[in-house]
C-alpha cells in the first residue's frame, strides 16, 4: 500500500479546515417541574376533595367531610402547601426537591385537617372490636371516700 501523496496545493489532512461546530440549540420551550401549572394545582385540589369527602382508608379512621367543607379545606391545604414549598430552601433548579416539599406539606396538612375534625367512629364501622370493660367492684385495696 502506498501512502497518500501530499502536494503543495493541498493542505495536510490534519490541517484541513473543519466546519464550525454549532452549539446545540435550546428547545423552544423550557420544561420546568416547579412551579406547577394552575391546571395541575386544580387537579390536586380535585383529588383532595375526593379523598376528603368519599369513603377511603382515611375516612374509615377519621370519617368523611361533606363535599362543600372538603372543597374549602382542599383549597386551603393546597394553597398553604404551595406557599410553604415556595419559601423552602431548595432553589427553582431543584424542582424535584420543591415538589417533594409540596407533596409532603399537602399530606401533612390533609392529615391535620381530618384529625382535627375526627368524629369517633363506632367499632362496627371501623372494623375494630371493642371488648366490654368489666365494672370495677370496690375491694379492700381500693379506698372509698365517704362524705
């Protein structure tokens, strides 16, 4: 095999001018996970209303909330969670971390809401059985107070 001949009129292969490389063009739209769109926030509120006002594992323990009260509570829960996430120490570049703060705040506030208005549920409704407490008869060890 013979080596390629280099003539005075042609530059050596490594000296050939290269086409300028273009930097990648950014996409026309920027994808951002935070802040959520109003449509996403509305979907969160709708899901909260459903969770608070319909039978679920949560309602078995704490009871359901009437739909009108659930709607007001859901809006408040979402708004407070959104504000709490917005002031969290994570930066906007840390969208996942802010979203986690938002999600945890929603869960925490939802539990606070249902626990705060929990109505004791009858044992038959929550699936637990309650053994009757035997009456305590006074004994010699138990002091009795007389007036």
